[in-house]
C-alpha cells in the first residue's frame, strides 16, 4: 500500500505543481512507483505540464472526483507514492486531499503573500492531525527576503532542510513538458529535488520504526535494491 502526500498552499502560484511534478520525478528516479494526481479541476496545471512537448510525462493523471477517497485507495494499491496536486486550500478538494493524506508539504516562497498565508496553510494539517513540513521554494542567494525566509524556516523546526532555489531550469522544464531530471540531469535543481525525496524517505523510515504495525500496511515496494 502506498503513501499519500498532499502538496497544499492557501493561494495559487506558490510552486505546488512544480513541487509535485519534480518530487515525483525524483522518487521515480530512485526506483519507486509514483503518480501525481491533479485535483485542481479549475486550473489543472499538472495535466497541462504533462501535455507539453513531444514526450508527455507518463506519471500524471486527473483526480477531479467529488468523492476522491475510493480512487485514492485504489491508487494506494498501484503506487508507492501518490502525490496530490491540490487547488488553493480554501477549496473543498484541498481539505479532502489533506484529510486523505499521510503527509502534507506546504511550499512557501519569499513573497509577502506566501508568508502571510502560511499560518492559514499550516492550520489545515494541524486541525486534521496530519504530519507536515514547510518547503522553502524560489529561494535566491544574497537576496534579503530569501535570507529572512531561510532563517525563519530554520528556526521554526517545521521545515525541510532542503530548499528549492529559484533557477531558470525549473521554469524551462515545464515548457518542455519534462521534469527537471529529464530536462537537465546535471543541474543543481535536480540535486535539490533528489535531496527532498531523500528527506521524505527518511520521514517514512522513521515512522516505520516508531510504529511498525501501522506502516506494515502502508510500506512501499520498490524495484530498486534499497528500500525505505
């Protein structure tokens, strides 16, 4: 049975889809069976990304069901990781995604709006008692707002160690219909998403150690030799 990861934020344009697609690609590169389920019926950016370019990404599909639980449970049986690309989290589909997830990722950029909405974004997984981590995105070196964001996230104890930098390659890969590892395998952005995937694996490994009975029913199977 696979793990469900919801990627959520209170507003659009906060790198939710970028995080979903590239994290899925990184996990797939590491030997896992992964799918991105696009739940944003009004703005299905992940689906549009998959349809760009000549070689369409094959690990993205629609999930526009009003009652998605049965579909998600079906996906659990097929994949090691199911990554939910949610609409802004004041919409019902976003609440449903978080309630049905095992873990929540909250992207946050140095922008005022992202940081201002972060308290609201955190409230949803907290109310539903879901484990979550904040992911710093669009981070730039030697930029005051980025430095402030990194400092605050590091102090919070609620953030991933890995942060996703603002780089042209991240923007370009979407136009080519590729995830960053296929677009530029030697890029720093590719390495960042691989590290993010490793952090997620470490989280689930720790959960497995803390509660083996719970995780035994939700342990991903891998084709690669190394397992979580």
